[in-house]
């Protein structure tokens, strides 16, 4: 672990996502932390590709990085939900839940209407991570899904919220 002020330009040039992630949390210099977060934003396509791999360390790093990027990640991932292949849509829906921001709700609503039941199931799981009345409404709409697994996940999510969901 480096001691002292992170060199964001060097970390960015070397593609060191883990170092950039640490630098984005550097509290002593908010401007430096923002530069690191912006460098991570530019790597979002690469990070989404890492979700398709088998390296668990890379997958966890990608997830944590999307969480740290926050709001800009929602716009990027929402676009993937609209235009990606099924695997990328599943990853984007999952990551939107990990980011956990209410601004992801429109993309998650799209996920509930996806033709792939896996995307719809992940949308329910992601909605369960977002505390917002609209998320509750979307979970209730999933109770009418044609896939039993999606309906069961919606019931479980609503029960955990104390909303019944039968």
C-alpha cells in the first residue's frame, strides 16, 4: 500500500484501477479524489467487461468501482440496459442495484420488462436494494410477472420491506 499522496496521473496511465479506487477515497485532498473518480469513469466499459470474466477479484473490484463512481455510473449502465446483449444487460442491472441510487429506477423498470427472465429477476433483486417508494411500486408490479422465480423474488423483497407482497 502506497504511503502519502496518490499519483492519479501515474495510476491512470498504468491502468491501475485498484489504486485509482483507493485514490478516489483519499480524504486529505477532495480534488485529487475527484480526479481519481473521473479516471475511473473513463474505465467503465473495461469494468463492465470484467464482469463477464471468471476472475472473482476483478468482478469484486469492478462492482466496488461502480459503487464509488456513483451517479455517472447510473447513466452508463442505463444505456447498457437499453442496448446491450443479454449478459451485459444482466451485469448492468445487477450493478445498478449495487450502486443503489434512486436515479437507477427507470432503467430497473426497463429491466422488469425485459424479454429475458434472468434480467427481470436481477431487476427485482436490484430494486430490493433501493429504498424508495417507487422501488416498492415496481416490486409490486413484478408480482404479476409471467416467470415464477421473478414473482417469488418480488414477494421475498416486499416481505423484507414489511409490505407483504402476496
